[in-house]
C-alpha cells in the first residue's frame, strides 16, 4: 500500500490495530506503553514493540513528549501507521525517531498480522495474510 | 514534494547548522508537508508552551536538554508559565524536588538563549508583535490574543514546534498565516451588557462551546479593556479551540461579514455561569491572574486588600509575570498584598502549578482557570468578579 512518509525508517513487525484515535498524553502510560484511556479499544494493551496502526491522533500537544518518553524507556512502538497524521503524533515521531507513514487504508491491516513499514518510500506491505 | 526550500533551509535540514537545528527543520518541514505549505516564512517572535515540569515530565526535560546541546534561539522567544514562582516557591508550599526539576527546565531554555520570563501574556511584557507580523506562538490564549486583538499571524503551535521555530527562525506557511483562512464564518450578535472580566470569560465559554473551531464575527460589544479581552481570549480558546475571532469596532483584522447569525443572550451567560458554579463548593483557594494579571489589575487588588487580612483557612494567589511583579514591588503593591496574607506569585499560575490535593474549592474571575481546576486538580469552582473574589478572601 502506498502512503506518505512522515518519518524515515524501515521495520518488520506485528501490527496492533485499532479503529479508535489515540491521545498519547493522558491516554498512554509513558513508562510502560500501556493504553490507559478508559473504554479505548486498546485499553490495557501495550504499544511497545508493535507497529501501531490507528486512524489519527487526538488531544494535547504534550502527547509528542509521551512518544519521546516511550522511546527513552524502550517502550515505543516499532513504527506508526495512520490514516490521517495528526501534528502531535507527527512531531512525536520526529523527535523520537519512530518510522511513520500516513494515508494508508488501515482497514486492510489485520490485528496481529506481520507487516513491513518502509517509511522512506511511504510503503506498507502485508507479509502474512 | 510541494514544499520548496531555500539553500539555507536545505542546509539546516542537512545538519550543516548542527543537530538541534536539523531536528527543528525536520519538524517544520514535516508539518509544512502535512498541511500542504508551499514554502517556509521567517517569523519575528516565538512563545513556547510546555514549561511546567508538571506537564513536561522527565522525558520532556530530556528532550529540551538534548536540544540545548547546540540549539540557539534565532528570534525573540519567551516562555509560558512554569509550575512555580522561580524565586519565592518555598513560601508557596512547592516541594523541593519539584523546584529542582523546574529549575532544570528553565535552565535548559536559558542555555538556548530563550528569554526566561514565564508568562502566558508575553504581549504585556515586551514580546509584542505588531499588526500583520508573522509569529509562532503556543499558549492558546496568547495565540487568540495575537491573531485577533493585535492582528498578528500565528498558528496554534505546540511546545516542540514552537521551539523548532525559535531555533530556526522559520515556520511553514499554512493555516492562519494565510489571509484566506482568517475570515469570519459565523456572526454572533451579543445582546448582553458585559461588566467585568468574569462576564467576558463567560461570554468566551458561551460562544466557544457553540462555535468550536469556526471563526466568529462578534457584534454588540461597544468597548472592552485589554484585561477583558485577555479573559475572553483565554476562555474562547479553552472551550472552543478558537485561534482567531473578529469583534466589530474592536479588533483590527479585515474580514467579510458572514450572513449566518446567532444570538447570544443574558440566558446564555447565565447558563455558562451556572455550569461553572459548583453547588456546595467549599472555597479555600482564591486565584486571580489567569491569564496573568496586568499591573492595572494588581494595583486595583492592592487597593482592595489594603489594611485587610486574608481569612484563616484561605489561600490567595494573584498570578502575574515577573516583570509585572517587579513593578508591583517598586510601587508598593506587593507589600500591601503580602501584608494582607495573600501571595503575589510570579511565573506560575493555578492551572500549571502542582496543587492537586492541596485545596478543595477555587474561586476565580477566570472561566479558563475553572476548566483546569476541575479537570486537572479536581477542585470545585465558583466564578465571580475580581472584587467578589477578594471579598471572599477577607471574610
């Protein structure tokens, strides 16, 4: 799938997919990577080491620093794939050097599926069905 | 790529001007591409948010320290409020470890050549852009004031993007930097006689809640002081996310006038007041100065407190910018206020200081302060005029 590069990098990993937007500030524990927003589809799950696939970011601009905290704690997602990139998440990916791509039809990615993110070229490839 | 860069901008992006400048340029160009900007433009003023250690945390501080290794501000840059008065924090009951961390944050900014006055009203203390000047400000109330009241051009920046502009002197040309995105979309006819800062805050809530991010054209207000406008800006940005509004006869921007008209009445103001007035609020904290109090407001408060005593069990914070506090010291207002048992607190405010658990009920003239007191600190709130707030403090 062809999308748009937000921040460079190339990784292969397991997709963690949600249809809910994510607010990293207040919605994700900066030390563990666990989604803590009440009633969020991913509540209780950790984003750590996963290719995190979600529609878009929401919430406070402090969210950029939460992604940075996750990176420093070795709990950051491996990469981020969005439908529409929100500036808070974009800035978070840049300062934390997390590969990120947007303009992807995320409905085609299944939870737990192995995928490749080639952010340099803005391409997401499904490896296993 | 639709975004064209100059030779100097490309060099910044390639790392020829150092690590911090490279990272900053990556942030600016990425935002520019996301929003379809065609070029970068120079700015003359920056206001950075994300200064309170309470919001920033250790990771945010680490990022700032990394940027401070070789980053240096290229344009006039000031800071949002910190979590405490940088000099008198001890007597306001701020814990020592918090103070240490807050100092590390401010020191990191200082290393980058940022002017470390910590205030949400930079326009009152020397960071005052002029009409149609391009700037990059964070702090939603100041953004709204700059765009609407001054007529400068800024987007609503976040902490890292404002810092990125400080270190490069550039921002991407999109959003409110373009004339066509600043035009009014809905007309609000205000049929109320507004009296004080609290009324303007309530009006901001009433319109902000209705309008969201739609740009309002407001009629029916004959005059408004700087203090009333800063209260209005803070509130309409908090409750609606408004970055720019037009007020007939008061704000300077040109706009077409929208046909679609909504009426704002006394009932709307009463409803907004009722929503911010908690029943059974036990008021033990009174705070004025959200946004930071002007010297005029401090002079009036000093007069009200002259010879009076703050009641037992009540704490009073009048929050302001450090240069304004210095002026208040020179004029004797500080002594009068502190002798009465109230605090004139510089650099901080009741929304970003670590106050959770210390109080149960806040009385303030600020609709914005009510929002944060409830959400972040779980205080009950009552909104009153400044005069009533001070009266509550001394009885």
